[in-house]
C-alpha cells in the first residue's frame, strides 16, 4: 500500500474524482479545475511499474559481509541476475575450504580423452564486482576460485589481502584487476577469451601458468593488458598459450609487413623486480614497451610464430637477463599504425621498408633511433651471459640493417660517406661475417692467395719448363737426335755404363792418391763409393724394366718401332709439360703466399709484370690480416 500511495501521489487529484468536473465548480467536496490532459505522468507510472521490479532483479549489492571460499562459491552458484557486487566484504580461506571445493570439483568426466583439466563445473552467467574487499586479510592462504565459468566480466576493484588463486576457470567476459594490493595473485589452467587487465595493481607475486589466452571473432580484447603503472615483485608466465584465431589475424598471417593491432599482446607500463616468460607459445605478435625490470628478465624456451615488436630498447638488467636469439631471430622490429586497426611492421633489413610515404616520413625509419638501440641492448645481454652464438647472430643482423640503411641514405641523400659505409659493411659481411667468424676470414684469405697465384701462373717469375725458350730447347734436342748431329737420348745400358764409368773413375782416383788424402776423407769416401754403386745398380734395374729406347735412324725403323718411338716422345713431352706446370704452380703459390703475408721469408724475387701484382697483394694482405686479427682477438676475449 505504501507503494500504491506513492504512485497515487504522482497523479493529479481530478483524475480520481468519480464525477465529471466542470470549470470552477465544486461537487461532493471535490474541486474541479479546467480539464488539461496529462500524458507524461501516466507514462511515468508505467515506466516505474516496469523498471522497479526489474532493477531489483538485475543488480544485487552485498555489503559488509564475511565469506569463506566455499560460501562464496555457493553464493555465486545460487545468484540469478545480471550483476552481483560485493562491497566492503571479507573473504577467507582455510583447509576445510580446500576439501569442500575439491569435493565440488570431484566428478566423473565422460569425455573421450578422459581429461577434465579445463572443464568448469559452475556457470556464472552474470558480471561480478569485488569492491573495497579484503581477501584472506588475517590468514596466509589465498582465496580460491575453482572450476568456474565466468560468462560476464569480473572486476576486482580497490581490494587488498593475502591474495587470490584462479584455478581451472574460464573468463568469457574478461577480468580487470584495478587498484589492488595483494601478496599473491595466481592463475593456473585458466582460459581467457577477453583480456586480463591490470590497472594500478601492486602484487608481490603474479603467476600465470598453464593458461590459454584465446582471441576469436567475439573477443574485443586479447592477452594481458596494463592500463596503469602496475608494480610486481615477481612476475611469472609459464607454459601458457596466446592464440589468435580471429579472421583478421588469419587474413594477415601470410603478409610479412602488416599485422592487426588487436592481435598483439603488449607488455608495457609496469615495474617488476623479476619478469619471467618460460615455455610459452605465442601464435600472435608480441610487443615489449616501456616496462622496467630491476633484477632479472628471462624469455626462455618460448615458441614465437609471428613478430616481436620493440617500442624502445627494453629496460632490463644486462647481467641477469636471458633472451635466446634463436627464438626471436628474423622477427624483431617496430610497428607503426597505418589506419583501420592495421600496423606496419618493419625489420629494417629490406629496402622497401625505407620508402617514403605520407604516413611514414624519413625520420620515422631512422634505425639509430628505432631499432639499433634494441639490438645494442640484446648484445650487452649476450655479452654478459657469454652466449657467443646469440651474440654473433644478433650482431650480424644489426650490421645488415645498418648496411641497408646506409644504402638507402646514399640513394636519397647522395653523400659519399654513406656509399663507403654501405660498401664496407657489404665487404665485411662477405669476408668475416662482420668480424664474428675468424675461420671464414681465413678461408676468404686463402681464396685471395689462390686468385693471385693464378695471376702469377699467367705471369711467372721463375724459370721453368713452360718457358718458351725451354720448350724450344727441348724440341732442339729431338731435332739434333734424329738428324745424326748428336745423340741426345741413350738406352738404359748406355746410361748404366756411363754412370759405372764415373764411379770407377772416382774409385781409381781415390786409390791412386790414398797416401795424399787426410784420414777423414778416406774414412768417409769409401762408404760413399759403395752407396753410389748400389744406387746405380738399382736405377739400372728400374730403367731395364721400362726399356724406353729412342733410335736415331727414323727411316730404318719398322712400323712397330715408329709407334713405340712416337709414344715415348709423346709421354716425354707430356712429362715435360706436367713437370713444368707443377713447378710453376708451386712457385706461383709460394710467391702469392709470401706477398700476402708481407713477411718476405725466403726472399722470393718477383720479376716482370708479377712484381706489380705483388705490391697490390701485399696491400690487400695487410688489410685483410689486420681484420682477421681483430676478429680473432674479439672472439677469444668473448
């Protein structure tokens, strides 16, 4: 009746008089005013009649109550509305709550795989807000949310306490944690279809493990977001997955230069003493912004399928950070918005990324400002951790970027200094991988030595069988031999007799003058005589097996004799030329090596045109060996 009286009071009195009214008349103690229609109060009545019961059902506020974890779950399960608010409430957890909650969760799963890790038991089909609440303020146990499916958004606003643990929950509407001060905040085996957002949160330990962050066509946010300046002592993300299944991401997945801004998981605007990301899968792009890590940072054993964006050089400690380069190689860059939610991604190692347009003027692609500081920071990390492989590969990529930038600047600004920088970087990339591979520099030095050796083969400095006058002399011997002027080629027996005659002559002279010789000469001479005789016999045996004989009278030889003689002469010429080529190759390589190292050992004399090439090779060798020495010392120090 009170409600009815309230409604009546809003309606004009004449509307409830049982009689008709006339202007200025009074009937049955009723005063009749002129008739004026009042449509708005009637609509207001209808609106209040409809909205008043609906408003009492749509939202419920629970104030100044205390709940255990199991009681909280029971309240969430029984409420049937659109929005539930806990204000100035306290929540506590005990061992009995563990038993009760796990009892709720202990049910048989009939799925084919037999796993129930991510199957929530209770559906929470409304939004929840915890406002000015405390969670385990007096106990050292986290309030546990176990196996809940939050269809609406969950907001934890201006709360304090020991902390909260979400285990095997699903967040369809997302979770926002704002202005909180917790010791522990843990997420284990959860699924997020909207973003997990922090806004001015202060947490001693934030742990996200074995969870999935999924973006689909219904998601408005994705991953983890940091709206304010959040602070964490320990921030751990482990064995979690960040999966973008949206159509916009799939459409841009095969385009290397663009990506959608909603497909990026961003880490920025927070401070942490320890920040660890381990064993995670990122089927999305990852962005590191202006966050600050005080003591240690780890990005280890993660799988990254798309890009990693750096807004600036990460503010992380060099001495205690780990970020294996193999997991991010070829994916590092920066991004710029180009409209319609699309970002242009630049690695800066492709000339097309430096083209001017209306959105990106030249200053926006300045590598010294945008990307080189990122690589320099990574290099200090790899240097401090003695990760030589990551250091070398990271340094190589940075120098390739600088090479590309120098080329583009030369083509746009036409300054000769950029041409020299471009060509020097190009040469160092080829010669020793920018000083990171001394073995490669040795191999390339050998190629230089070999190249100059080929030049010295064409322009020899030493006298050998391939000289024109030596070939002419060899031909003259055959002419003399077959024209009966002088016999030049002897049989094996004739050579043997000549050598024996020389040895006999030595023996005869030795015995004839034995009395005039000092004892030491006679002591040494006789053994050498017998050794010479033995060697002569052995050589004669070898020559006798071959039996190469070139007769002088060509006209009197039989057909077989001519074939045999021609074959012997042919092989003789081949041996002559082969020996000349071998000696020229050895001499040329020795001269090239001697000139390259610029040491002068052996004092090999360069003659003719070869001496000019030696001067050039000496200059090249001095330059290349200096670079090799620097790169070798650098690698040894690392």
